[in-house]
């Protein structure tokens, strides 16, 4: 995958569009990033769905649209079934929320293990975390002791 070019996964205008399709640019970048790997990788269409999942996570947090830039999400696919006896090589995906929508940061090599579940990691700036925490308890009133 080319590191110098920003590849939009899900444009801001398509965040609410369930029919949004991956761009040719994203399809090419995913093909390059995945190489010959066919299993334990995400397709371009799946990466668009991952961006939707990350956006839903932001919506649940109540974080305003203007404050979402910089939020990051990484996804690593599930591994082979437990009957498989060895580790396998797969590809994880890192995305970042930008002003124009979700962008592909990188596709990276990982080891997946038999029975491993999909790993999802979200990262937020300290300001975003503070705002999420504030909104999470905004409707609570302390109980008098």
C-alpha cells in the first residue's frame, strides 16, 4: 500500500449510506496490501463495513461530529477453527477518522491463532476521551450520602 497517498475508505457524505461501495483506489490498495493472501484478510468491501462500525462506535459515544477527527480503529480478523493446529498469517487494518471521512492508514501483517476471535481496538485523543466520559455521565445525579 502506498504510504504517501490518503485513501478514503468511507467518505463523509457516505457515512449514512448503506449502499456505499469501495472505490477503485481502495480496491487497488487492499489488493496490494493483502498481496497473495486470501484467508484471514479483509476485502475492500469489508473495510468499508469496518469504517461504518467505527463510525457507529463514535455515534454511541455521543462525540460531536466536529470532534471525531483523529479517532482511530484497528481490526484484526478471526483465526482458523480450533481444529487447525498452527498459526496462520493474516492482515490487520488500521483506519483513522479525518474531516473527509474514514481513511486507510495501513494494512499490516499479523499472526492469527486457532480459535482466535476478531480483535478490535479503538484509540482516541485525550480530549476525545474526556468528552466521551463527560457525556457518559451527563445525565447522572449524585446520591446524597
